């Protein structure tokens, strides 16, 4: 008699299984719906998953933004809110957490990431300026444009190829950056806008070697370097796993080292930092601190709360510390990789290598018969919802918007649907359900037609645009 034991996923994939470094203390029921319910709901939502009601959603993978589960320590911290208008003690706790873990000298709190993007853009960008960066992010680029600047993508070419296995597809192409500096002149570049990891490329990381080289190039030309630190903790995990010499370094130390090559950062704390609302801007230069800690009182709130309640700042200070623990990051990205491995085994076209916060389905390949002008990724997100009540997000031609000068659609090379995994929220069984739903939609791909846009808002159209079947 052979002694056959069932294999765990980890054994099948040739590594030990991970499990979450927490147990569940409180649950929130979610409901499954019927196909006719979902047909009605998606039609009412104009085939835009942003316009669905969350109670009509079974597994919500729209975004990892503000959707994290807080820990019991964070909830306890909420009770310690010092709701003073000025000088709340929670602000000082937050300030020391940012200093301790990210290493910057000054902190300006904001209500969320785009509040910080607004302040830094208004303070540093003048009409005619050019801001190089490693692929655009929607709100980042819009704030740079609204301040009169023009964003120029200087990411390496590999980032635009969903099958290229480069371990650091978020890297800046140093030749592209240097050519741009020569073309427009360093005095027209207020700063380089570096994101770790790169959301729009599929959550792809930047290497430590790259940030060091970008820093050196910026120094030669007297240009500042600011970091979009929204998913920097996840970026650090990839450095730990993939870059030589980092395997036995702690995530927290890698983050601090990386940040030391930059002059400051903006943060959507709704991502890495494990809170439901919040953000910050931090910097080393005194002049930027003076300018933005003045601007913040116009747009966000006093410079010691910036749109957050005292309790929000306390939960954020604790969230920062928890977000940089190695155990947390192993299970956070382990869960994303688990889903990615299932889909890869089943032959579903996704962006490789799998990034830190999400799986990106390649809608251009899945719906090769639907032209980009009929919104294949928007269509795929709607089909996934119709099949199983799973909510995902378009990251393709709708998200890319229109060219600020010509007014035409921007047609990005990548036409993707993002399945974004909230932190500490769903179980491995939920991931199995998601994988099976994607497979079912994939098997039906030949029978699907595209969409037409019937309403288009002026700004960030992907949030509010409405569609109808062609
Ligand atoms: C979410 C996000 C932002 C904007 O932050 P909000 O908190 O949503 O305003 C900026 N950059 C990146 C990379 C993001 O993912």
C-alpha cells in the first residue's frame, strides 16, 4: 500500500505553503446574487464596475485602495483619537512613524494620495515644465497637467510587453531620461516622478540599482527625485526576493534604503499603509515643506491633520508599522501569487511576472476579435461581473483618457483588467472562486462583443463613463 497524502499548493509548486500571520476575529457577511440580478445591476451601472453598488458585488476586487482590514491594534488606536483642531498627539505619532520607517525630515498630512499629489504639483510645477516618470498614474499625471506640466514616460520598454519576464519592469530607462534632459533642459524639469511599484504596468517593481542610478543622473543635472511611495513596501518585497544581496534584509530596512535615494514621497495610505482613508507628503527640502505646509491649509485642513481625524492618524501610524513586517508582506504577495499561479496553470493570458497587488488579465489577447475602440478590457470586467458577481477594474483605453492636445483617445499598448486583492480581507477559497470565474469567462470569449461609450465625463473618465453593448 502506498502512502499517498494530498499535496498542499506549496508542495505542488515546490515550496512551503504560507499562511496569514493573523486569525479572524470578526466577519462581514457578503451575499451571492443570481444572474438576472447581475444583468439588471450592470445595465443600471452603464457597464462600468465603478458605478455598481457594493451590495450587488460578491467578491470585490475593484481596488486595494482603502479596502484593507485593520488590525485589532489599529481599531484600539481609533479609540485614542485626540480630536483637537491643532497639534493632535496622533499627528506627532504619525510624524514619528513616517520619519522612522521612510526616513524623511518633514511631514504634511493629506486626506488621501491625490491630496498630496495636488500639493507637490502646485508647489513645484510651472507652465511649460516637463515631468519624467516610470509610466503614468491617472491622478498623478492629471495633477501634473493641471499645474501646467507635461508628463513624459521614461519607463524601460519591457514594461509595455505583458510577457517580458524582466524582474524589475518598473525601472526607469536611463538613456530615455538623459535624452529628455538634453532635449528640454534640466531647468524645465522640476523633479523626476518615480513610482514603486508601477501600478499601470501590472504592479511591477523598481530595483535598488535603478533608483541609485537615477539618483546619480539627477544629481549630475541638479534635478530632484520624488517617490510615489503608495506601494513601496510591496516594491521592497520584490527587491528582497529578486535583487542580489537583499534576501536576508528586512522589508523595513529595504524601504528606508530606497527612500534614502529620493528627496521625498507622496503616499496614498489607503494602499500599503493598511487604513481606509489617509495620505501624506514627506520631504527633506525645507523650501518644499514651507510651500506645501502652507498650501495644505487651503485645500486639505490644518498642517497637523490635513483632512484626517485624529483617530485616522493614529490608525495610520500603527498601519505603517504593520505594513512593513516581513510576515505581513509574505502573505500579502503570497496570496496574489497564488491566484496568478492558478490562472497561469489554466492558460489564461495575464501580465507576467505577477506584480505585488493584483493580477492583470490581458484583454487584448482574450478578446482578440474586439478592437481597442470597442473597449475590450471594459467588456471583460463587465463579463466577469455578469458571470460571478466579481468586481474588477478596466486599465486600458478608458483609463488612459484623451490626449490633452489632440483630444483623441490615447491607445495604450496594454489593455488590461485588474483583479486587485485587498489586504487581509479574502481567503484562499475566495481566490479559488475567482480563478474559476475567470476561466468560465475565458472559455466563453468567442461569443462576446464589445461596448460603445454613451457618456463621457471631462476628467478621469474611467470613474464615471457609461457604456452600452454594440
Ligand atoms: C491610489 C494611487 C494614488 C492616488 O491616491 P488616492 O489615495 O487614491 O488619492 C497615487 N498613486 C498611486 C500609484 C496610486 O495607486
